[in-house]
């Protein structure tokens, strides 16, 4: 690929600009496959430096294992006059839960609770709902609880290139409550205006979210990380024997149950000689032939002589 440096820089800038998510270096290399990796890395660094040195309204940052164009933090007040932005709301308990998962991943909810000393169900559910953590699978211990880890969105929201960029600290199990709080403050500062402190009551979530761990215990099959990125309702986590079950809603299932009950009643009726409806039909004065014409019946409910008796008609002696 014989393209001069300025042209490559232009292409590189366009690629990063149009990417909705941080563009990974691997993807950049795949597109500009004729350019040596070392040269590409140097160009990206040069481009990022140019943006900063020229005090541009756009900066190029390495975040979430990729590169993304962003606006400088000092311009946020003016940007908010044009664009309505709703920051992510996280309570202090949820932030503490997120901090522990970020450092200890993969980790179970029980592990988080042993460090925090309090129940963390609602915090875990909130983080799953926001897409900051995901279910990685199950821990092969009694009960097979879910294990959790952070997502690329976590890195993006908190302005981290990789997990290695997390603030260094001693073993999180040894942290006292004050130190955990200090660390959550660091995370909040890194996120800037993307995360807003919320009251603890906002961690209250519907029962189907709070029962997540129990759903994990009841589910028979392991949960793969690529299958579950966000929290699914409990009924989705169970493997159904019916391949169409996932496409049906609760109302369909109720209808199905009602139909099932009707089928059972019908089966019970079939065990007898006739059901009530069939007897009622025989007592009608008229029946219909195959073409829909009305056929007169005599006093005994038998077709008139010009019609051949059906298979189910008998004479007085019990013979057809």
C-alpha cells in the first residue's frame, strides 16, 4: 500500500471519527493492512498530540482498548447548552460494588458481600442494567453462583484504556470502609460528568432483577458471556424444551395453558361413548349432509328412508 504519510493520517482520522465505539488498534490494522503496525501507532500518537497542542475542540483519547474522538472536559458547560445529556446515576453502594468487581473480577456476588459486609443484590442488578458489568459464567461450587466482570462500556464511561489503568491500591480485601470510599471517589472523578451520584433508594429494583442469583441457582445450563451481556428477565435464563417459547409472551403462555386444560377435558370426554355436544347434535331435528343441505330426520332421530343410514345407526336388534 503505497500511500504517503499525510494521506494515511487523513484516513486514520476519518476512521476514528465515524466509529460509534472506540476503534481498536486491531481493527485499524485490518483496514490499513499495508501500513506497518509500528508506523500506525506512531501516527495515532502524533494525531492525538496535534489535537491537544492546538487546543482543538476535539481530542483523541485511548479508551476501552481503542481510540475515540471526544470533546475536551473544559467545553462541557457550553456543550450542555446545545445537547441535553443525562448522566448515569449511581449510588454510593453501587459504586462500591462496581469498584470491588473491577478489581476482583471474575467475582461472585457473595465475594462482593463478604468485602462490603452488606447485601449487594440491588447494586449488582443496577450495574447489570446499566451495562457496566456482565455475567461471565458460573463458579463451579455448590449452588453454581454467577460470576461477574466489567464490560467495555465500563472502561469507556470511566475513561480507562484498559483494566491495567485502574488506580493502583493494595489488596481490596484489606481495605477499610474509608479506603473503599476513597477509591470510589477516584472512579467518580475519572468518569467526570458521565456519572452522577444518586440516593441509595435508586438502587431499589424490580423483584425480577433482585432475584437474579436465585435464577442462577435454578438454571440448568451455564451462562456464556457472549450470550448474556445485560440482565435478562428470569424466564429467559431457563432453557426451554419448546424452541418457540422465547418468541411467545406471557399472554400467549396463559392462552396455551387454557388450551391445554380444554384439551384435557376433551380427552376425558373421548373416553366415554359420546360427549354432551355429540348427544345434543343427535337430538337435533335436522342434520346437514356433506354439501351443507338439510336432511329431515324421523321421530327417532334417524335420516329418512331416501338417505342411507350412517355407520353409527343401528336397528332395534342392535344390527346395522
